[in-house]
């Protein structure tokens, strides 16, 4: 299977792109909340996150600025497991991801339920460094990297698509590298809320 999406080039480097100042959050201070349209909202501390079942995921990482880094090794907790614990309500179709520092990005619930979407605390067998979103970041390998929010602090489930920081500035509402969904052209179709990522999606 072809690994490089259209318009991307492979680099051995791993560029760091951040808008604004890096929030400084220690593992002791870090908290993560899953809330919104869920039956059982909850909050995790860093030690509690580490006590949950851990998985290792090796996936390619595709940036909207057209570079791709292959075989990036992450370790963390599946977001799907956290969602199952929170029990999304039937009307939940999308999420707004919140980060320390005020950054947000939107995702469809179906995208968050994929088995390789993580809250990651380890990168290449080392604790996730601050500049890459440490102590914990979201990793969504099948979408462009701006969806993998750094310094993540919460996921809010919603009954509608609420655009995040870059999406409000013209980035695509979903961001599939294989469809080159870099920027949004025209209004977001109402049918997008019925989108299911299992139909026509590709692994990165």
C-alpha cells in the first residue's frame, strides 16, 4: 500500500511547528477531562493515566505544510477506551479538543474511536518533551498533524461540529491527507455531521 499521501514529501527530520507560546505544564499539574455529551464525565491526573492499559503505536505523521515523517513511535492510552468509560450520549457526533494555552481543534467522534488514536505521553521510548506537546498530547495519525493537539487537557463531546482554532482560520474541517483536505473551500456541507470515517478513509 502506498504510504505517502498526495503532495507530501518524506523527511528524516521531525520539525516542530507551534503557534504562540508553549504552555508549561508539569506532569504533577496536568489534568485531562472528558466531558460534554457523556453519561459519566471524568478527570484524570498524570499518574492515573499511566495506570491505565498502555499501547504502543507506530504510524506515519503527516503535516499540512507537506512534510511526512515515517514510523513515529508513540506510547499512551487509547482515546477509544476513555470514550467507552465516559459513555457518549446518542446525540454526540463530534468533539472539541481543548489544550493548555487555549488551542482547540475539532474532530468527529468516529475519528476519535479509531484504535490508533492516543493520548500519548511517550515518543520514541522517551517522555514526551515540552516542545512536542508534553506531558501529554493527542495523536490522530490518519489526519493531518494539526489535529494531533499538543498539551491536551480535555475532550468535549458535542451534538454539532464546532470549529477549532485553525479551522476557523480556513483549515479544512476534517483534514484527511489522502484527500488533501488542507483548506476548506466553500461552506461545510450539512451532511458532514453524518460522516463516518470507516467509509472511504485510509490509514496514514
